[in-house]
C-alpha cells in the first residue's frame, strides 16, 4: 500500500498550511541557562564533522559548528513541548539533506512526524505521508541514500525517493512486526533490512516481500533497542535488548549473548562501532557508557553509573573523540576514548525551571530551581546575571524545587516535592525546616481535676484517629514570607509559621481545601484553591468569609498589589478586587488566555504571562491598557530587576530581556 496522500498541504482547522518550517531567527531574548538537560540524539555532517546536530525530548534541534564546543538553537518541531527527537539522519552524498524523526511523549501511540531539510537545516518540510505516526526508528541505506526505512508502532515503512513517498513493507496488522524500536539496513544490499520490536528482531532480504524472525539465541520477549550492522563485514550484526547485548556472525541466523555488562545496565539505547577499529564497541546504557576493545569478549564501564546515555557519537577523524547524549547531564565529551569526560553544554539549555529569584541586595545574583533533573538539578546560582551558573544542591537530595524565596535574614528558602529547605547565608548546605506542631486545641490535654468535675457523657462510637502530622512532608507549591508570618501551601495542607520556619502549624480554613497559591503584602494575605479564595486583612490572624467561584473556574496564581488590591490569574483571564475579595472584576482589556502569573515591579508596572504566549503583557496604568513585549519563548514566570525582565520557560531554562530592549522602554 503506497501512502502518496497529501504530501505538501494539510488542513489544520480551517486553515490550509504549507509545511515548510523556517529555522528560528535570532531570538530577541537571551537564553542564559542553567546549561545542560536531556539530549536524545546526536549526528554529524559526514563532509564536515564539526557540524553536529542535537535533538532533545521537547522538539528542539540544536546545531554546533565547532565539534560540540558550543551550541545554538536551530528549530522547534511540533506544536507542543513533548516531541522526542530520537533520530537524526544525514545524507552522506548530500549533507544538506537532513531527516529528523519524532514521537510525542504525551500521545505516544498516535502522534509523531518526520521532517526533512534540503538546505542544511535552514528550512524544513514535514513529510505528511508519515504524519501522525509515532516514529521510533529511522535508517538510511549507505549504498543508496534515496532509500530510507522508518519503524513505527504499526509496522515498517520505506521510501525509495528520498522521503517524497512512503509505502508499508511489513504486513498490515501483523501480530509481531509492530512496535518497531530499531532499524538497520545492510550496507551493501538495501533490500536486506533488520528491525527490532518490543518483542524480538525480524529480517527481510527482499525489501519487505517476506519476513522471518531472527530470534535464535535471543532470550524470549526481548525489547530490541538498537541494531548495528558492521559496514566492513555485513555478516557481523549486533543488537541490544533489555536482556543484554547480542552478536551474530551469520547475518542474524544465530546470535550469541555477550557477557560482561551487569543485568541492571542492559537497557542499551546506543551501540556504536569505532570506524577505525571494529573490535572497539561503545554501549550507551541506563547505567553509564561501556566499552569493549575485543569485540565484546570483555567490557569496562567508562563513566559513573548514574550517567544515562541516550546516544554515542564518534568523530570519524579522531575516533578517540566521543560525544555522549545523556539524560539531564547534556553533552559529555571525551578526547581520550572515554577515559575522561567533561560537560560541553555552552549555549545548550534544556531545563525545566520552575522557580526564579533575584537576590534582594545584589541584582547580579540570580537563583533558579529545577524540576526532573535529580542529581543534575536542584538549585543553581549565577553571580554574573546568568553568564555562569553553579549548582548549590547539597542537602536537597535530588528533590524537585517548585518555589524559591529569600527571608529577611537573607537566607534562601526552597519549596520542594518533600517540604521546605533553608540555606542560610554563608552556608553551603540546605537543611529541612519541616517540624509541624499539633493543632492549638491539642497542645494541652485537660487536667484530672477538670475531668473529675465533669459529668460522664454517654459513650460514642469513636472514629479511627488520623495520624498526627508532625512533618511538612508534602509537595510545596507556594511559599510566602512576610515579617510576622511565613506561609506554605502543600499537598498535605496549608501551613503557617510565626517563628521564621522553626516550626509550622497546619491551618484549617472552613470551605477552602487544597490550597495551591498564596500571596501577601503589608497586612493583606490571599490564599487560593482551584476555584476559591480566602482573604485576611490582618496578616493572617483571622480570615474573612468568602464565596467560591463557579465549579469550572480554575485559578493559576494570586497576587497582592503594593496598594493592597487582590489579583487572580486564571484560565479565564485576570480578575481584580479592590474591596478585600468581596467582589471581583475581570480585566477585559487584557487579551490573554489562560493567564499563569501576575506580578508587580518596583516601577509600578503590572506584568502578566500566559500558558501559550511568547509575550509578557505590561500595564503602566493598573490594568486599564496593556502592551505586549515579545520574548520569542514560551514563558511561565516573569520578574523584573533593575528594569530588565527575567523569565522561566517550560523547557529552555531562564531567558533574559536584552538590555537595549529594556532601556528602549
């Protein structure tokens, strides 16, 4: 079945769009880090190995023109931040032709695409024959670069004209040849194709007319992640699977399991043969990089076990020069065949920054709190406005950081996925400050005299007592620091501290459960759940009665202006109250959907950001009119320092407004 359907045009809603994606122009805002993050794939230009392409797990393609010493963002594929770019293939005869395949991590079964550039990456076409396919494998035939093979979840597809047209070459609805994870093409005969599935490997020798299983010697039910055919000896075939690494010397007729790599490290996403010496093989696993110099007889781990390797690239000019694509750690480079590695992430930032803080006293000092990076994440500090970042993670134990605040004594506070941590001035280690006191009515039990003077009440059936909360151990989504009280909104309740975090007490506010946001200024405090708010006008000593919003109303965050007005950022826009929450008015002049944050800076500006917007909206007249400031990046949180705006992004770290743009305003 040939899929020569709409190749150039596709209808999106009511708009017919030409799928030609230009590479990103220079962004008006500067990415400043922290550098690093997850890299899924690497590929070099066969005629100029200094040109290296890098694919991420969020649809970003980066380019290095100096052998990986520095990187620049080239293009963003897909309409979301979930496109996993696992394969980059470059035509060796015409390196200007580049193919990039992806699949959507949020919709892995039915969403993915294949992109092609014919001008070295300046512009890109979406190859619509495979639109919507979750592409997990891609290979180009060395003997005929017009032949490409793609492995997708519902089978195997081939193009014989450089990607213009594609046809299915695996039997439709086959019970075994599906969920294809790896593909390799014989270096001499392009009709000989190997595929690895989530179950076992298969092979065709006639371009897909017939297929046979090549499972002999392979443990049953082995996910095949990688297939490598020796270019000098096509009968030598390596495969990596969840059950280990296998080698065949008979073109797949019989495999022999290679010993020497521990079972725990056998999820091998990348196998690479040294082009100068095919007895040297590198295996990139979930527990580091392994190397053999005797064709698999013995192996040695070359990195620490906590390095998750997604791809290995060997420089053909100097095969001791290696680049590793890693989870969270970015790119690691070795010039001695893997004996030592250093990070090489200058210009590459693929980080989920949830928290951002500019030091109260020193505007050049910036802190960033990261998510999902474990030992490579936590909190980073820059003391030169983002040019250089250092990790300050000791004591956080790989926790995610959702919010950062600075206390009056200049100590730092981090709201994490397991409570609140404090880093005191001149200290290098974070310490937990999560002691929870019992409710006030449980502090002192009644005396014996009081009990004796009371008439015994009829016995009541006792409900099982809930375990007392003694530790603020939940995920902390919001922190607010005021001179008299600190507040923490967490997954196990809303807490206040009156002794600068030494102890906390859980607060029960009738009708308001699952507090997710809090803001305070002067004596005004506002807290919010998904669709309700509570307000205090006396610094949290008591709370005013409140009315919940409609059930489908969704609050993203709250704020208090310097004048004491209350603001809500919501899915339905921005709302303001000038009477302590008694009534609310929608700010209709702000044309922004799903507002994530509203902030105020020292100059009196109101700043708003939306979940799907690349602009910060500023108002100089308390919300009557708004002006968009385009950043070129999807933004989440924004703050102002000395007239310049800093912002966090979903996947690209921290970005900074150029000084010239800020001064022009």
